[in-house]
């Protein structure tokens, strides 16, 4: 146990997976095989493991994008079992960042970032103030009216990060957020992710292949063949 | 604002497809507007013939068409004497032919008839009407296509008639018709002593109900209807209106299928975008609103273009000499409203399946294949 893990052990658990199973193709492909996982408030967790080991699937289940075949997922101590709570979850409690930015190409940076606020019905002036804050911190404030096609890969991923944080979620789930970036940009974006997670106080759970980057997180969780082999506290 | 931009962006992203969809609705709306307006105009003109300076029409009960109605002269004679009647004008309708025109409407009337009183006499005068049994007065358009003028002879049906006057009337049917002395028309159409209808002007409109009841009591084979009642209930008008709306409706359904096709393609080609919106908290209702909003915009643009196109078409039709007087381009606001509402509903119906499909998009599956 490291000092960091000692500190976090008294914090509330915000994400929990209990004996979660998930398969595809009518059970032909078992992706998760009884995963137990939890993350506490403000913690940064790296999910590491080879391709196909179930990292992304676990993130999707934790974020309410998919449902487990068996087991329970809880966010902030509330079990995800109803559609309505999933909408609320995606609007206010969880932000997603994907490997590909998943921005809408015909909209500007500003418009892309405002999408979650439109979904949640947040008034425009509050949304714009939040956007200004985030783009100042991510160095994108001069690109607000740029279309997505005009942005570099790093800028796109930072835009996706801003969008994910627009509604002040307490949890950020990132699926290979630097997977499509070059080494230098990858490191910069990753550090930005950690810095913002720290200043916003959000819990960050991130799937990554890059062990060097993963080492910068509070905790590394190793996955293999649909199971969590052993959690490591860094 | 972003919501609207999401809708507009998608329409602009596939401009040609959107334009084809809008054109589909526009042509449907134009077709519906044109057909309905022409037929309503025709109905209005025919009603106008009957209600010329009168409030009530008397005709034979249960006839499918006024051309088959026979009102005996005895009824006309008696009804004319009723104190509530200011004047009663018999009209005998008939269809005659000439060498180039298979259908010409013929009106057998008396010299005192309102149609001749109200008409503008281009050649001849009302005093000359019915001096001779074979005298006819032609509507201006009829005179044009029969190449007739005052004093000339025209061959109509099996007879040859002397043109005693040419009149201009606002009514297309009358302007393209032939006015014959009643007696000559009765002889020509083998309906001695009969008329098709009697048009009645009352001394006061408040006697209308009493008049109708008296006709019912005195002449069980006849029926008296106020002009508006007649327009509403005459089966030929009903058939015409139903036909117009049905044909127009079919056009709109075709337009709606075009919208449906566009919207289905629109949803299929941006499943990923819908998934992104879902991940960012869009509910089913918001996704559906976006899809319906898109189809509603297509429908509204289509309806506006269709109304402009239809109006232009009606004006062009009005300019065609052969249709002069037949096409009434007075577009009724109610028709415009109905057309807009129908096109809107068609667009929404066209978006129903695409919206349901979009609501079923599972973000996790759509985003998995990066």
C-alpha cells in the first residue's frame, strides 16, 4: 500500500462493478468474466491490458452505455438499472473521452462543446462561461469558432476533453484518449487530462495501452482475458 | 440554437438530397393546390350560375344531376304567385355540341333572367332576346370559339341559330355558354313546358324556411334548397371535391414517401453522430425531435415552394385562352391552411420510422467500430 492508496481508502466509492459479466454474439464471445472494480472520489485509475481484454467494455458498462449480462454497476452508490438514471448519468455525472475524438465535423469547436449543455437544458450564458474556463485551461480559446476539420489531432482531443467536462461531471471515463496521437502530443494531452482531473476533482478511469502514461495515475488496474488480474496501487 | 444548427447542418450536408425531398413536397403541394383550387373554382362558378340574383333553388328531388331535373311549368306558375316570392326564374340546362366543341352549356332562360340583366352586352341588347324562336345570345368566349358575331348564324347541335347578342359575364361557364329563349330550349331538348330548376328571390330572406316547407308540402317531387345548402349537399359537387382532395392527397403521400426515404438515408448515414449525441446526454425525445424537426423543415420549405409554384401554375392556366373564365385563381385561405397542415403531417409521418430507428441506436454499438 502506498501513501496515496491509504489516503483514498477513506474516500467514498463513486464507481463500483460487482461480479460483472458481459458477452457478445449471444454468449459466443465472453468479454468480461466476473469483474469486480471500484474507484473512489478524485482518484485516477489506469486500466491496462492487451487489446480485447475488456477495458473498453468495462468503461462502457461503468458509464451506462451498455448493460451487463450479470452483476451490478453502481455510480455514486446508485445502481444503474433504469433508463432514466442512465440519461441523468450521461448528462450530469459522467463525461466520456474516446480514442477518436467523436466530434461532429460540421460544427465548430464551441458548438461541439455546447452539445452536453443543450442536452441538459443548461442556459447558454452559463454554458459559455464554463466553455471559456475550460478552453482557457486547455489552450483552445483562440479556436472556438474553428470547424473540427481545421483542428489538429491534439486540439481535437482537447476539444473532446472540454466537451466531456462541460456539465461538471464528477467522473471522467477515457477510452484510449491518446491512442491516436503521436508520442509528444500524447504525453501533453495525457498530462492535461490528469491536471484538469485534479483541479476539477473528478474521478478519472482511463483505458490505455501505454504503461508509461498509466504510471502517472494514482492506480493501475491490470486486465487480462475479461478479468482483473490484480490491482496495483502506485 | 445548436439544436437548430444540428438540424440545418444535416440538411445542408446533403443538399441535393434535401432539395429533391423539398421538390417532392413542393410538387405535391402545387398539384394539390392547383387541382383543389380549379375544382373549387368550377364548383363556385356553377353555384354562381344558380345563385345569380337569387337565394333559393328549386329542382326535382333525388336527381343525381341537375341536367336530369324536370320542374313542371305549373309549379313555376304557382310558385311565382306566392307572396314571399319576389321573382322566380326558370332555367333549363342542356348540353349542345358544335363542330369543334363537343360540349357547350346551354341555358334556356326568359328575357327577364338575372344572367342577361347583369351581363355586359358587347353586341346587341337585352331587348332583342327571344324575339325569334331561333335567336340565341352567346357568351363572349363562346362567340370567339364559334367565330360568331351579331347577326351571324351558328350551327349548334342539329339546329342553326341566329346570334341576337353577345354578352360578357364574369362566370366562365356562362361566358362559354349559349343563352336560348326558354321555349326554344324546351323544344330543342325535348322537354316541353319544363325547366331544370327555378331560381327564387324572396321578398325577405327570413321567409326561406317557410318557402322550403311550402314547396315540400305542395310539391313532394320537388325540393327547395338555399344556395349554401345546395353547394354543400349537391352530390356532383361532393364527388368533385372528394376527387380533388383524393388526387391531391395521393400526391402528398408520394411526397411523404420521398421525405421518408430522405430521412431514412439521413439517419442511416449519421448513426455515429446520433451515438455521439446519446453519449452526451441526448434523450430519445431529443433525438426524435431532431429527426422530426428536420422533416418538418423539409415539409415547410416544400409547402412554401409548392404554394408559390401552384399559384404561378394557376395564373398560367388562367392565361390560356381555352381555359379563360374557367380557372378561378382565388386561392382560399382555408385551402392554403389545409395544404400546409397536410404537408406538415406528411413530413412528420415520413419521419416516423426514421425517428424510431434513431431512438433505437445504441451508442455503444455505433461507437465500437472506430
